C-alpha cells in the first residue's frame, strides 16, 4: 500500500460512554485493493472513504470488534416479522453515490437521533459525505438503497470483501421507523452474504454500555476480535 499517511486524534470526550475519553489512530490510504482492505478489516480497522481508523484509548477496551457467523445465523420469528413488514420495500445494490436525496436523508436521520439519543450533530456537506462514504470504493464498496413507493428511505453502505461483508454505516428515514429499517438492512446484508457464500458480517464496534452499539450482540452466533501479544508482536484472534 503506497501513500499511507498515519496520524492520531487528541484525547476527547467519548461519544459512546459517559465520563470516558477516547483517542483514535488513523491511516489515510489514497488507494487500496480488496485484499488489502480485507487484511485491515480483519485486524479491527474501520474504513470510511480513504480513512482507516481504530481506537487507541488508554485504560479502556470497551470497543470490541464483532462479526456475525453467517452460515449458522438463524432467522428467528422476530427477524422473520421484520422481513415480512418489508415485503413491499424495493432494494437496489449499487456503487456508493451522492445526491440531494442522500444528504437530506442523512441529515433527517441524525436530527432524529439527536432528539432520541442526544447524538451530536456534525455539519456534513457534499464534499464531506463524498470523502467519508463514496471515495476509494474500489471494486469492493457498495450501497444498499431501500425504496418505498419510489422514495429513498434507507441507505446501507457496505464493503463486499473476500470472506464477508463489512458493514460501514446505515441511515434511514425515521418516518418509516415502524418498518425497523435498521434491522432490515442488516438482515439484508446477511441474506446477501449467504447468497454469495461469504462467511462473515463485520459489524464494527460492539460497546456493551452504549445503547447505539450494544444491539450488535443480539445477532448470533458471533465472534469478538481479541488482541494478544506473541513473540513481541501483536496477534489477532477471532473467538
């Protein structure tokens, strides 16, 4: 991988846990292929455009990388109800894109979460959205677009890798919350992985004490990435 620029953030207030502080390590990689992306994701890095990040917080290991084991995933009765509710929802798999519709939906979703969960609002214009969700998609970056009566109601950004799907980010129209679009998008990822005979859904960080991230443990069977030291080198083990 050429043209790698590494940097890290200053310590700041943790967005997930109260009275905690966080710090993140970044690698800016202007071009990356599928195999290289796979290697980084399997070691706990998260891709947003050309930026790959992971937490390097002192005295805290609450951010745990979690992946779903697709082959043995069971669509429970409640999950089947979510699928049934969305029988009329149209799904399109395409390369990441950017439009007024995308940006307005993103903004609507985040203002809804601000009122519901006290999320911070970050100004996101076309350039910033492109840098985070469209840039450097290569041969692996895609988005699942969900439509109700020709209206875009959910966008789920993913990377389709060699052994699984990396779930990057999802946002939806809160006016359609009755359809459980967040759950439906993830169930759609699982069905897509099964169709492509992929082993895993890489769900990013599970944080037990954070309502917005703790739900990930409900999707089982799953594995957590553990970091160990062997012969003075960092080793990675999913279990």
